[in-house]
C-alpha cells in the first residue's frame, strides 16, 4: 500500500474512533472502568453535569459519601457476624486499608498535581477504591452469613 493511501486510511480510522468515543456519554466512559457497585444516581448526575466541573465534583462527592456509607454499614454488619479472632483480623485489616488509602492518596496527589481535572481524577480514584473495599466486605459478609 502506498504511504499516502496508508496515511488516509489511518486518518479515517482515527476520525471514526474519535466519533465513536465522542458519542459515548460521560457516564459510559466512566462505567467502562468503574467497579461494580457504583450507583445509577452517580451516572445520571454525571450525564446531567455534562462538562461543568463543579457539578461533576458534586456528583463525585455525593457518590463517595454513598460508597463510604455502604462500606461502613457492611463493615458493621460483618463485625457482628464474626468470631472474636476473625473480628480482630478484620479490624486490623480495615486499619491497614485506611493507611493504604491515605498513602495512596498522597502518592496520587504528587503525580496528578492540583489542576481541577486532576482533582476530579483523584476524587474518582478514591471513590472507586472505597467502592472496591465495600465490594470486598460484601463478599466477606456473604461468606460469614453462609457459615
């Protein structure tokens, strides 16, 4: 294939990919890498916010609050189901997870910087980690309920 024709084909593919990506809603883009458990309310909020960074930040903060509440409720329910030895292990695990969460946040802050888009990414990352931890505790609670 001639170089000019290859260039035209490559350009056409890039344009097609850009159009396909542009047609995805903001929530679809987030959902593609979000953990299970993120609420529909969050995705609806993000789509309504469109490109308003203040509104997106509010959506992220609200979802982080929901995920944190979910994590705390599940943690308390799990504590109530465990034998004393397992309960102690869960408490230690949760304390270590909180330390990890703080250290990871510091690291990400040093990488991303202080721009508003970076702050949104930091908040989203933290919210995803909280959701993932809540998912893990949900799984442990299922196991504890079976035993």
